């Protein structure tokens, strides 16, 4: 009898245990289920994001890809890629781009039951925009000058809606680099400010706005590209800062924007020798170089995923940039990136030829072999692919692609992107960003009647925005009576060529388009000095319009007035009343000239950056000439205070021991997270662990339920046994 009772009890236990296991399996997400079904090759493909920017015909002629080709369709059908990145070469028209996106998604869907593609682009606004017929907006530093987060949110919302209309579901924006180095050749006006908190506030507003439109935002370039003097497209930059120094500046916007809900982060191809001490033998120089952030486990897994608690998707910057491609074997670079904790390898192969597209097959196969052999850690691959799949699941990309409504979507894109209403609002916002830093004797506004103003521009096509501004001033009744405004180009002209151009002028507006520190020392800058002297000798005024890096304001101190515009993008044609279906254009140049004449549009913006004083050789010094937060209006008198030496965080390296993860102190984490090799935190705070063969065990909540049921079962068995043993 006792044996039978024990057998009954064991049967009850087995039933309860089987019931406890059911919730664990039932709670697997679509992402987890799909991961379990994937081969190693499919997982590798899901970690790749190619660009199809150009195509090459049989004669070797390269043209833009605006329609899907058979080769592109075939590789998308064959491999389940993370997505595709689009460039301006892909986006000639709103209608054509919408059809291209539709064709890419259909080609992917033809490969079987798989999630949709991430369709991404770099639509930062201002200097980096890809929608050819979209609304450019004035750019991040201009928004920093306005310093109204509601305006930043409005701008990002407008851009997000345009992306959504086209079918682009992810934006490689915002740029949250802190532009602390005035000699930075690649970030500059792409940054909101040189103040980390200002960048954090505007970056968070940008993220929130994109989220509201259904577009996935991407923070870049982690852990910060603002303090470099080298462009990673053409070289390998180095930032010799400690981790403590990064925490005090560069990492602040990333941490805050993670809290704001950004779902992706892009890495920087920059070496940080005080943090990552690992080295690699450069294939270019044969010398040891430090491992850049993109390939650094210390930075990606240790700092970003560990200390900062980030468990979203990490994508590399383009792997074909010189900082990576010239120094690293492409397979070594992929191995290092994946083992570092990166999820998506962006543009790993040149696909501009048929052979390049075919090379994707070999690339995937080789990385799969490296994974199967253990050279690339399978647990890293599984964790990465699961994060990508969860991103897609959370954003509705596991739903079957609906390609039935393409014509209505095309019409919606035509009606939504780059409309006259959008450009009108763009114009009003841009005027608010114009920043006046010098205005001796109230030179501006130029309201005196019957005066001639000559506007000197660097390039021929930049006469178009100047003439556009004059036309708007005339239409709005803002141009003084009898005023004559003439725009001419000094492109490839000597001083002797330009001097006759300003003959008879009462005012000269000189457009300065300095892209890097070298421009402060070139012949054009020297010519501006002579032009200022010449017009002053005749009793006229010399005004500088800074349209690229605002730091050139320190160079032109002979000017009577200096207006900063923050964007050197021109217009293909005068938009006139025909805005719909025309190319994007830069509003900043014409807005600056308009404000120079319009007393009703007196500047109110303030500098979002410090502008250093220059020494006698035109090198930046530690003394600030125009401080962050400074800006004049037409009623404001020029300040009489002397330039001040800044007390900015030191950029000199501190002595450290080893640049290892173990030695890193902790940034206040968003969540309590350990290394990504151990666990990843999911959206419902469950824990997902992965093992080498791709098996996924998930559901912390389910395990707790199972444990509770098991305890109840054991208690019941104990009571049963005690009761019947007594009987």
C-alpha cells in the first residue's frame, strides 16, 4: 500500500512539473523562436547591413542605384540581412525612393518567413541629410543656438514623418557628439554644442520625437567623436582621454539619450589608448596600433553594456571607412567587432559591382566558419542576433510586409515629403538660429536707403540663395528704398580680380566657408583682411557671414559685424513658389542675409559653443573670445569685457594603470546590468541566456512561476506522505 501511495505522489509531482514547464516555452517571443530556427550563416547575415549605393555596368561605368537590380534582389532573397542603408544616391525622388524601399522589402520577403528589413539612412538635418527631396532643416548646431528643445522636437518630428512616408524605419541620428575640439574636421555643426548637458537635452528631445513617429533613432558616435582633429573616413583618430574624463563629458549625452529611449547606438572608429590598450598590427604601416572603439570589448561590452546598462542594438560605423579598412583585415575586423559585443556590421563589403554583391556570400560563409570553429564566439553571435530580432519585434517588423498599397504610399510620400508648408516652417526656424557675435557701431541691420551692398560668396551656385534672400526681402517690404544688393563669386579669383567687384559698394558682406583649422591660414582669409581694409578706407562697412565652422569668427576681427549661420549648403535653384518635388536646399545662407537687412527679425540666438581666440599664427588658444551663451541683438551694445581664459575639463590624459574592464569605475547605470557575455536585459526585465549552439533559455518570470509550483508540489507530497504514514 505504501509503495502505491508513493507512486501516486510521484505521478502528481511529474504532472505538476510538466505544467510548470509550459509557461517557460509559451513565453518565448517571436524573436527567440526565430533565433532557434536559424543556421549560423543566417545569423551572420542578420548581423550585416549592406549599402547598394552604386552599380557598375559591363563597361565599368558607375551610376546611382535608384531602382532594385536583379543582383540586389537575389542577395536579399538569399540572405536574411539586418537591413539596408540608403544614401542620397538612392533617393533621387520621393516616389522613386518609396518604390525602391518597397522593392527591397519584397525581395527580402521572397526569401521566406523572416522579419522585415531595417531600412536606414543618415537624416541628421543640416549638413548630413539623405532625402534628396526632403526638408533639410538648419542643422544641430543651429538648433543648439536657438536652444529651445521644443523646436528641436518639432524639427525631428517633421523629419521623422518624412522618413516614415518614404518607408524608412530607422534613422542614424541624432549625432550626440560634444564638439569640444574647434579643429574637429568631421563633426562641427553636426553637434548641438560643446556643452554635454546641452547636447543631452537636445539629443533626448530628438530621440523622443523620432520615437513618436515610429522611427528608430541611433545615437552616434559612441563613445564620442567631438574631440578629434582627424576624420575617421580618411584616417584613424585618437582621443587620449581617460575613462573618468569621458564620463565627465562625452558619455553624458549617450547616457541621457539611452534613458530617453534610443534603441540603437553607432560606434566610433577612434582609438582611446588610455581605455583600450589592446593592439593590432596595421596592414597599412606594419606597426602596432591601438584597437578602436568599434572593435573594443572594453568599450562596447565593458563600458556601454556593462557600466551604462545599455542592451539595445549596437551598429558599427561604416566598415569601409579608412580608419578600419586601411588598417585591419576585413575578417579580423569583423571578428573583433562581434567579439567586442557589436550587433550590426555596417557596409562590410563594397557592393558597387556584381562581383562585390557576390562577395557577400563568401563573407557570410567565412564568418560562419570562424564562428563554428570558435574563433568568433557563438554566444556573442546569439546575443547580437537576439537583440536585432527583438528590435524588429518591438517595432512591428515581424509582421508580414504589406506590399499591396504601394501606389497609395507613393502618393502619400509625394504629398508629405518636402512640402511648401515644411519649407516655410524650416525658414522661420532657421531665421531664429542666426547668431550675431559682433556689431560695431550698430552696423546691422543694413537699413540705410540708397546703398549698394556686394555679397561675396565662395562658389558660383551660392549666388542663388543670396538672390533668393533679396527677392524675399523685396516681397516682404524689408529691403531699404533704393538699395542695391549684388551677389558675386570669388571662386578661383585673386585679390586683383575681386577688388573691382566691390567698386562703389557701401557695404561688403563676405561669406566665409571654413571647413577646418587650415582655412584660417589660407589665402582667402588673407584676402578678406585686405577687402576689409579697402572698404574701410572708403568709409564703408565689412560684414562677415560665417556659414561653415563658426570658429572662423575669431579670424575676421577686422569685420564691423559677424553673423553666424551654421550651414554651408546652397540651393540648386531658386525655389520660388515651386517647392513640391524639388531638391532639398540649405535655408541658412539666405536666412542670414535676410536677417542682416530685416530689423523685424533681430537675432536672438546665443552661441552653443565657445569660440577661442587665435594667436598671431592663427592657431586656437585657451582663451575664449566669444563665450558659449553669448549673442547680440540689434538693440544690444557691443560688450567691453576682455576675453576670458576658460576653465574647461582637462583634455590631458591622467595616469592610469590598465585599460581593462575590471579597472573601470561605474557610470550611473540605466539598469543593473552585467557583461553582455553573461546576460542581457530584455524589455520585460526577464533574463535571456545563450549558449554556444544557439539554444535559448528565457523567461525569468516563468522560472519563478515554475519554482513556486514545484515548491507547492513538494509541500503537497510531504503532507500526503506524513498523513498516510500516520494512518
